[in-house]
């Protein structure tokens, strides 16, 4: 097969479309003929040499894909060769074929075409596991999403609204904020010109956010704690603003609040399977019913993954950038 390889870490030019060994599905795995994959921040970090795949995972980047089952490994039941699927991966999506643990497979939702389905697994699993399984967002609560126009952000807005939450977002331009509003965001904050703590305080009559989904890490920690409501929950899923910051435990105690930080890629298979099962139960009906939809900025040939990474790093996109396999 052909796959995106990374002979040496570096800039986007480090991504090389080259021949690679075909994967072989092991016990409890299926082989997927890839139709599309999607670009995630973790792929950029891997390309730069900062985020190696977990043990046993494919060396190729790509944390999600869509395609058709080409072969079943030993012990697999409930799926057939030819089934159209999308999947959460530990790696290997930037390739023509990938082996996938059966617990990380999802059927393509009704009403979504096969290529577009590649935009769903990583964001759906990340948002559902963090906002709902960990932070337990409830109807009527306020959710603050940093990076509202990102792939994660566009999914978080829609799922927050679908369960009856008030959704506030930060984004870096009026155009991106307008797109967030189209998806249902109630409170729009331009982080370049506005202070999100002050804006959220005004929008909630001083109550703050019950749940904050944060991709910035250290840079936003102090302000995120100030923005939390009493009994609020801050979930950190990205470190674009650094890894170390001072935490005022007194402020956290006064609000009886919690700070949590999670990753998805390195979780054990059984934990990923539980998240995937929850997404199939709770998110897929919303997608099929039209309340939630994948947001795709553009598609590119998989061999042009370097250009896709440039787009992601420029911040010029809204939603997901997809890579189409030949």
C-alpha cells in the first residue's frame, strides 16, 4: 500500500507519500480499506517529533478514518467484508489500509456520505467523553468552548445545544464567530479583542461556566478558573498555550470546582471501546436526525497531507480538513 511516512521529524514537508507494508488484522481486528482520513492537532505534533504513537500502534499518522471492511481478523463477529465504517484509531489513518480493533468501529451514520464520515470519530469521541462522560454537562448549564471553530469546537457546540445547554465560544475572527453562531452558539467571544472572563460574566449574570472545554492549557488556566461557576468543571484537552502554570487552589476551593486533564489516543482499547459505544448510542442518533452534522472545511488528496497540515497550522479552517485516499 501507500501511506504518509515521516522519515525525519520536521515541518509539513516531512510528510512523504511512499510505499509501506500492508497491515495485517490481528485477533479482534478488521482491515479497513481507507476512503478518507482527517487531520488533527496530534498529527502535527507527531510530525514534529513531539507525540510518538502508543506502543503497538501504526507508525503512520491519522487518528480516524472512514472506508470499507476488507478483511476480518480472528475472533471478529458482527461485521462483514464490504461494510461501510468509520473508526477511531491510535494511528494509521493516513494510509490506503489500516487495521482497527473491532471495538473502535462505527457504522457510517445514515445521511452521511462515506468520505465525510471520516470527520466524525475523533471529535465525537473526544467531545462526548470529556464534556458528558467526565464533566457531566446537564441541560440548562453553561458550556464554554475554546476554539469554537475547530473540529472539536464545532462538534462541542452542536452537542451542547442538542442536550439543552447554553453554549459560549471563543474564536479569533468575526467570520469564525459567525460560523459558530450558525451552529447554535449563544455567546460569541473574539479572544483577540475581548476578555472571555468579562464577556462570560456579563452573559451569565455573574454565574460563569458550569463546564469549560479547553485546548490552551497553561495560558488560560488562571482565567479559566475565574470563569468557572460554583461547582464548575474545567476539562483540559490541549496544551497549545503551554504546559506549566500556577493554580490558585484557594480560588478552586471557593468555587468547589474541579480541574481535569485527559488524552484519548493512549487509552487502553477497552476504554476506547466504551467511549465508541457511548458515541454510537448517544451521538449517532443526533447525527442521523440532523441535530448534529460533521463540519468539513475542505478535502485534499492524501498525498497532499503536507498542505493539509499547513492549513491546520495557519488556523484558516473551520471544522475538519479531510484527506482522500486514492
